[in-house]
C-alpha cells in the first residue's frame, strides 16, 4: 500500500472543490478500471463564456484521486480560457506534480483518470456551446468564437500548416483545446498534399 504524502493527505481529507455544480456549463467523467474508481467534473463559465468561474468534482476514488482532482479544480478555476494552453496532458500532469508533489508510479493512473475527466468536461462545454450556436459559419472554437470560415481564411492567407500557426493567427485552439483536432482536419482539407 502506498503511503500518502502530507500534501496528498491534506488535499484528500479537506478538498476545497468537492461537489458537482448542478447548473454547470459542462460535465465530464472518466473511470479507472484498475481500481474501479470514477471521477466527475463540472465546469462553470462566465456569462460571456470566456473565463472559467469554477471547477468542481466528485469521486469514489482513493486519496490520490481526490487530491489530484482537487488540485486540478484549484488550478483551472478563475482563469481565462485563453490561458489554459489547450489543456495538454503533459502540462496538466506537470501542474498536478507541482501542487501535490511527485506521484508514485503505481498511482499515476489516478492522475491520468482525473486529467481525462476534466478534459472531457471542457469538451462537453464546447459541445453544448456549439449546439446553441446558429448561423452560416459553423463554430469551431467555442472558447474564442472562431468559425470555420475564419479558420479556413487564416490557413489560406497565412499558409498556416499547423494548429499552433492557426492559434497564433486567430486564437482558435488556444483555450480548452477540444477543437484542435477539428482545426487539424481543416488544415488537411485546405492545404494540398505534396
């Protein structure tokens, strides 16, 4: 059995962000089949949809899972979407390690499960926002309100051949990151193969 570090023990016994917000803008979950634990996140956004106002969680997991979930909530709450950097797996894993300390190899699945669940919650926010948008220009990046036509124009005019190049030009893909795959598909469809 893995010994809990003081940081993990404190966060797991006194989580500040426990409890799902029923009126949240997005929900996400993931399960760890290795131990049968589940973690769920709720994401609340500002009225203009450009900032995260709260991230909350619930879990039936161990102290490590609860501590990592609480650390992610604290890290992601009260931030502008453009400061999230696409919610990259490695960046979130490094952030978790900074907050809770090194996670033993046999407990890394707890962090991986929490990261997947919080990314799922942001993806759900995006899906809900897209479902609510109407118009001739399909919304691709809900964090910055960037549509398909704008992204196509950026790709064509700037010869943008990577998601990062598109992000630099118009911010699309620089928030929660759930649209990065769609942006890559647009790049692939616009730039002619050699």
